[in-house]
């Protein structure tokens, strides 16, 4: 795995003697609609190579702007031997959102 400080992306590599390497990706954090935004459902998803993974969608509907809610999701991903992929978290809302206390953890499990 490789990560550059200040970046929201983690590069995972399929360095293995098996057909693929398996990783557990977890994300948790607090999200809110910023001041001046429209009160509606907001959402994030874990992404693989920039594409949101639908089964990891985290949705909340705050009652007011600047009202933070906690979200969490986890998924196992498999990277073929010799390949690389970028893992991150993507805002899939229709508007900007604020994120605080975010933790993206990638663990090699097999």
C-alpha cells in the first residue's frame, strides 16, 4: 500500500503469490451540509479507481445545515496479482458537504 500525506487516496497493490490480494477497507466520519447549503439527503461512498461502490453508500438527512451525523461503511476488495488500484471516499451528493474526523483504513487480510 502507498499513501501520500495530504491525499485522500490510497494505492493498493496485488503483491501476492495467489491469484489476488484481499483488502478490508473501512471508512467512518462525520458529515454535514455546510452553511448556505440546501437541507436534503447527503451521501458518501467508498470508491475504487474513482468509481463509487454502490454497496458502500452512506446516506443521512440532517434536519438543518451544519448538523453533523456519523457515517460508516466497510467492504472487502480483491486486487489481481500484479495490479494496482486507488481506494478513496467520494461525495456522491448533489451538493458540497463538510466532513470531519474522517478515518479511512485499508488492511491487507489475505
